[in-house]
C-alpha cells in the first residue's frame, strides 16, 4: 500500500514536469500575440497610419457622412425687411384684411397674411385670401429694407392689438437649410416684432407659397359711395344662405350709364333697389354707355364691403373683367377682389309682373319695427309666422302671434281704406328685416289678397332725399287665410 501510494505521488510529479516543459511553448505563442496587440495600441495613439490601417471601412464612411451632414446642417440666414410702422395703422389694416381669413383653411398658407415691405413707395402691403375673396390693405411706414413674408394672421393681429400705441419695429429673416438625401432646400421664415416693452417672434411660411393675386386690368368705374351703400343695404338681407341655392347666395347687379340696380332673393322674398347715378358723381367709363353690364357678387363679399366701407369715402371704384368674371372694388389704399358667381340669375321682374296691387296701407316704420321685435320673442324654430289683421273701420293693424307656450298682440295705428278688411300671415323674421331695410320714416304696404305677396316701399322722409331711388320689398305669405 505504501508503494502504491508512492507511485501515485510520483505520477503527478511526472505530469507536472511534462506540463512545465510544455508551458514555455504556450507562453511563447501567447507572448508572440500579446506584443502585437500592445504595439497596435501604441500605434493608435502615436501613428495615424496605423489608425487608418486598423479602423473598419464602415466607420470611415460613417465619419465622412456625419462630417458632411454637419456641413449641410449649417443654415444660411438671409435678412429680410426692416420696417418702423405705427401700431394703430398696422392694427387697422390687419383688422380689415382678416375678414378674408377662411374659418377652416384647406392649406396652412391660407391662414397667413402676406406682408410686403416696399422701399420705393414706403408702404406695407397686407394681403389675406381664401381663394374666393382677397383683401389687400396698404399703409405708410418707414421701410429701411424691403422684404416679404407670410405669418398667421390671427396670431399677428392679437399681438399687434395688445401692443401699446406708438411705433413698432418689424424685421424678417429666412433660414435656408440644405437637405441631405435630396438636392433640395427648405426655408424657415420668421417675423420679429418689437415695441418699447417687449419682443415677439412668429414662425411663418415663405411668401413664394402664397397664392398669386391676379390684377383686374380694366378701366375703373367710379360710383358714389352713398348710392352704392344705400342700394346694397336695401337687398343684402334677402340673399340666401343656403349653399344649395348657389346663384341665390349673391346679389345681382345691373349697371348702365346712369343707373345702378341691385336684386336679391332667397326664393321666399325679393328685394330690388334702383338708383340713379346721374348728376351725383363722375360719369362711368364709355363702355357702359352703349350696353349694360351685369354680374352676381357673393353675399359674403358685399357684407364685408358694406362693413368696411367708411361713409367718409366719396367714391368707390368698381373693376369688372367679363372674360374672367372677376370683380374688384378699390378705395383709398384698399383693394377687394372676388370671383363672381357663375350661372343665370332668375328674372325676378318677370315673376313679380304677374301680381297686381290695389290696396295701400301706410305705417310708421318705428312703431312697426318695435312691435315686431317684441312679438319675435315668442317665435321658435317650428313656428315663425305672424298674423296681420287690417281693420279699415278702426284705422289700425293688429299683429298677433300664438304658440303653445304663449301668445301676444300688438296694435299700431295705420292709414288704410275705411272699407278694407284683410287677414294675412308672413314670416316674422322676413317682415322685420324688410321693414328695417327701408330707409324712410314710414312704409307703404301694397296688398291684394291673402294668397298674394305684399310689396313694401319707402314713404315719407328719407336720409338722402337728393338720391333718385326706387326700392321694393316683396314678401310671399305663409298660408292662405280667408279674407
């Protein structure tokens, strides 16, 4: 057992000896590799050639691409306008042009206002469009550098509105960035606005993307502002708001050498106003002498025109291009352009010629309007009618309305034939709007019978008696009642 143990002890010694003999070879092999690794590290820090030889090719390309992107990401900044302008003038111009901003823009550029700084004229031109209506307003400013940019009109208007009175400094700039993957450029525009208290910066869109506004190259027709506004007020209320009645959403205008006629209808009522321009303003262009021009203007355009056309303006220039069917109005430093409605407007005169009237009633306008407004509280969406009961023996008109939740009666004095007795029903809203549109102290109502329309015309004193005006308002009855 002792020998066996000794033998067992000797074997490990022999194995150790063999291992010790083989170890130097392995160490030589490892040591042969280690110096190469360590030498590579030293070369990396000292020799650029060694670094190039050991770096993967993919890393080289990545580094070159990143270096190129750093060069391309450096934007090129171009300076734009430098302007000093009045806060009041800027606010008034923005308030006017913002009327053309669409409620739901189909493209971001349509929510922006185009701002052009003109060095030659020393003016700022603001333009807003919804493609159907374009409004441009200009005002004087100190233009140091020219430029153009578009920014959101609503945001700009709110900023300018809350700025203090005084001068505002405007400046714009454009950053041009070269795209990496494509040989294209992108432009980032901005407008800076500063006053005595603070500074604002608004991100915008390049003016190159703003829809081009085509000018109407035709001779302007000067019209007296008083004539135009009085004629417009007499018919604009009767225009339809139903887009399915496309042509009826506008006002039809007929213009001759010495007359201007407005027609508006929604199918339930008709309003016509004819005014004479003879002896009031300058003569229109010669083209109108031999022929009549007529067109249909969208009601929305005319409402904005009537709202922004100041009474102090003596004349308004009308520009109409029959080939493109485009129309423009120009006064002071404001230009309004629109596309006229396409289609044939109904011949209202031929329609109304079928009716005759042999009964006349004279009413005081103020009393009639006040009574109708009181009774309008009882109207609802389903029932909008009001009964009119004419009594010649009492020389009065009874207005009555009855609903499930209440009823009301109003009696006003009237001048009518003593033998007249007539009951008729009209839409209360239509009747009160027609009465308000008549520019006189009294109203003459022409009637025939309960199933015929009524015609309302001015009677009594008018604010502009020098104007030769013929105004007629036609209302269709709601129901046929027994006389």
